[in-house]
């Protein structure tokens, strides 16, 4: 089968359209969900959206750069990228360097801005694992030669992220990498054994931190403590419920008036549901499903094993993160504290996501889609 050359290939324009649509919706919803809080806290209703536009601009620049950088470059520097990501994860744990927010020491301050090393690790590990699996896929059915080295690497990164602690990001990282390893041909028996160990480990993580137990109990019955642990999810449901079919109208949310805490971040989908209703929420979910479809199609059509695993890892990361975030907002799973890709306010997250989809778009240039 003849492959397109890099110079003659074109990126997947449907994928570009989906990305731009989600990004535009995100900027609009960041303003709509944040202007009340921004006016109160900073005396500037545009505070968050101006910064989001800056992050989006930097992210789009990064996306254009990675879209035009041959994906093979990432394989050459996969080890160096992974080492730098591990270095950042160690650095953020050092007192005085790592910044604590919301009980997690997950940020490193750089001037007026901050970066979140765990976001870099998600992409760095996907790149390295894609390179590793493309070179050692024939050993993946062997527990010692293929499966175990992959798992040790994944859980080393997970362990450092949990020291911050950041269970939500850790879950996205582990699940994404598990999809890649499973697709590479790992044996189901190895996954079953790992799953049993994982369940025990997850129970241990929950029991080791009282706030995680509180999140579980709040998920099971948030009205038991409506002004404490159950407050956020109750306010989220109060936002989504009145939205109905058509929503209250853009900008007309009531929950953003100091009911739902910082609605421009993890719970932005709740405000979107309140203002744009079932139709608006469904439109966003459909856009994510289109992103998943085109990303899988790029992976299936990719010219070599490295690009296939790389594309799969990127689209899996975005789909898993979106699924977890929306599930939290509508009360299907306990609160985990992760952003909604493209929509939530945040610098490191948005910039790295756009950088990631730029790589996906570059791979699409080599396909026939």
C-alpha cells in the first residue's frame, strides 16, 4: 500500500474542525462560568478568559509546530523526554519549589504562571511507551521480557504523581497506558493478575487518606453532608437539573453565583449543562465522540507501529479524561479533580492537550483518511 509523503500529505480536516470547535466552546464557557467570581476576586470579569485566551494561543502555536514536526522526531528523543518528565515530577515534590493548591503539591511556579509536571508526564510516557512497544512488541506476551518492564515504568510514574497527591491525573495516565499495552497484545491473564493487585492497591490508597474516604461516602450519599463533602456534587447536580432540554441561556447560570466552587475548572460541564441544556451537553459529547472516532481512524491508518501506538495513546488519554470528568459532574463516579479537555480553565493542561493533538494531526498526514 502506497503511503502519502510528509510533504504532500494533508492533516485530517475533520479532526481540526472538532478541535477548534471544542476550543471555541471552551473559551466561551470559561468566560460565562467565571465572570462572576473573577469580578468578585480580581475586580475584572475578564480575568480568567484573558488568561485562557493566552493559554489557547500558546497551545495553538504548539499544535501548529507539532503538526508540522515529523512524528519520527519524538521517537528519537523519547528517552530524554521521559527523563525530563521524571525530573519535573521529583522537582515538584521539593518544598519551596512545588506549589500547594487544593491540598496537592502539583505545580511549579514560573513568574506569574505555573506548570503542572504531571500533565507533561502523561504525554512523555505515551511517547516513550509507543517507542518501547514498537521496538519490543514481540516480547509483550512474555511477563518478564515485555509486560513487567512496561508495568514497572507506568507505576513508577503513577507513584510519583500519587506523592503529590493527584489521583485523577494518575488514573488517566494508568488507564491510557493500559490501553496501549493491551492493544500491543499483552495476555489477558497478566491483566487479570494486575487487576487483582490494582484493586487491593486502590483500596489501600483510599483507606490511607481520610479525604478519599470522604469523597466515596459523599458520592454514595452527598445529602448526608450537604454543606461539607457532598456540597460540590450537589451543586453540580443543581446546575445540570434545571438546564432541561434547551438550558437557561448562555450567561444565565445561577450556580456560578458562588454556589458551585470555581466553576470554570473541573465542573465547567455543569455550567454548560445549566446554560445550554441537554442539547448543548450532548453536542459537546458528540464532539468528543468524533474526536475519538477520527483519532482511532488515524491510529488504524498510521504507517508504522510507533505512530499507531502514539496516536492511540493520545486519543485514549483525551477520551478517558473527558469520560471521567463528565462522569464526575453528572454524579456517576466520585470526585477525582481532573479537567475537561479543551474546555476547562488551565494553562498546562490546555497547552499540553493542544500539543498532543498536533502530534496526532501530524500522523494523520501520513494516512489516507
